[in-house]
């Protein structure tokens, strides 16, 4: 049977879809992002938009559904909330080449790789986690594991490892502490590793990406170093961190300048709480309504910046065990408590400050718009006054 002729644009789309078979492809055509075939039927159903059709060859029409490019973020957010991945295919030139507009996927948006401000909660981190478990032959529970996490909206990237009979519990406790939006797992062990996190979005990733040597090469190449010794990562932490970084490179398509280092950490530095304990203590959300209001965080959070809100949440989720660090925090709180004038002045200045962490990272990734650049400039202009009040 002769092969059907399709239009050049159709062929271009099929090539993109072949590369990203597990993502919904938002294909830029003029002022719209269009979806086709099964993607179009899914998008029309999930977003409650009109399903139309398009002629692609003689006598053949395919399903099509589109959204305006200026409103795409809202539609993408709704799909991400439902657990889908979205590959955004943009027009990368102003003029056609040989009659066809050049297009390529510029990013793949997943629950753990969101950077757009409109899609993020101001006072919560958006963590992506990778878990690299190690099993004895025939064992049902891991004997050791590496865990890495990153928030590409703020540039955080860290990794740790566990070993011993309690490894599975420690993994589950770390997942509970971080509250990630997405977790990467070796596709060979997904069903054998219960993470104990209700509603956690799991993404399968090739097993070879978790190989320690390959993961180390990924990290060394990205950071431009010949050895990882200075980072202090052990082999399992390296496996998790390398796999996570490889996934970020796959999804962000080169826009990762905000990731500048990876930090090794130990869970022995803070009090480890399991998920039931966290729920019962209502640290960051209430048991019944699952919202911050009424929780310990809701009572304590008087922060005036998104950065401060995220920091306070991290502190509550990670109670310190070191007495010296605890004393330093208490001294800082006392200084502001006894000096009401200083407290008021600092709060006024901070109230004029935008989310510098996320703004800076959007600049580094090349995704900041004019308004964001103005906001960054305005926020940086108040830093000298803030510094003068704090060290004066």
C-alpha cells in the first residue's frame, strides 16, 4: 500500500510527537498552540474546549484542539494539576525556511519542573525528587538509597543517602518533609518501592540514568569538574542527583543556568518526623481541611515576602537538633522582638521586595520578561537600605 502523503507541517508535528510520545505536545501555529490526534481529544476533554479537525492529506482529517498562546500558561497549569506532561513546541524563527516555519520543543513542563510564576505557590517550594534505592538480591525492601531534590524556580539542588534496615522509612520521611510535586524513580523498581505519599506524581526514568558512573559523568559534565570530591556526595547520593539532573536537562532543553551547585546534606542534622506525626502535629496544614490556616505555619507566618514564607516552611519541616544553631535563631528573633522600631522598618523595606530568588533564576534561565526585570531592579534598589538597618 502506498504511503500517504502528508503536509510538511504534519510531518514536522509527527517528528516532534515521536520524540515526546508521553507528553501532550503544544504545537505553535501562529497565535495558537494546537494539539492533534489523541492529544487533541484528551485536551478537549480535560480542558472543556472545542474539538475540531484539520485536513492533513487527501481525504483524511485529524482531531485538533487549540488554545491562544497568550493564555497558554493557565491551560498548561490545569493539565499539570491533572498529572500530565506538556511539551511546548515553539516557532524559533521569524520567517519560513524552504516554505516551512522552523519549530522545536523549548521545554517540557511537568509537575516538578514548573518555573512560570503564575503556576507556582508563592510561599511553597516546588520540589522534584529522585530516589535511587539499592536492594540485596531477592529482597523486598531496599538496604540503602540515595535521595536528591531540586527546585528549579529557586536554584536549590541537594542530595543525601541512607543505609540500614530503616532505609524505606527514611525515604518515606524525607518525601513527607519535602512534599514534592513529582518523584523520579528507576523504572525497574517503581512497583517495589512504596513511598507512602498519597497523590504523589511518579515519573518513570530509565534505569541506566541511575547508574553511579553515568550519573557522576552527568554531574561532572554539567558543573565542568573532573571529580565530584568537593561536593561531598557518596555513590548513592550521586546516582540520585545525576539522574535528577539528566531529567532536568531533558525537560528544560538547556535552560538550567540557575542550577549552580549541588549540596550534600545529612538527615542527622535535624529531627526526622514521619508522615503521620507531621499530620498529627499540623505543622503546615490542618488534618481536616488540609490548608495552612489553622496549622502551626498559619499561626506563625507573619512574613511579608515569598522568600521568607518558604524559609519558614522549611524551618518548620526540618526542626534543628544543633543547640548552637537553635540559639542563633532565638537570638535573631529576640533582637526583632525587643526592637519594635527596627522590626517595623525592616518589614516596610521587605514589603517592597519581590521574590528575588525566583526572579533571579528566571533571569539566569533567560525567561524573564520586561515587567520582571523592572521588578528585579526595584527590589535590588532597596537592598542597601535593608543592609544598613541590619548591620547599623
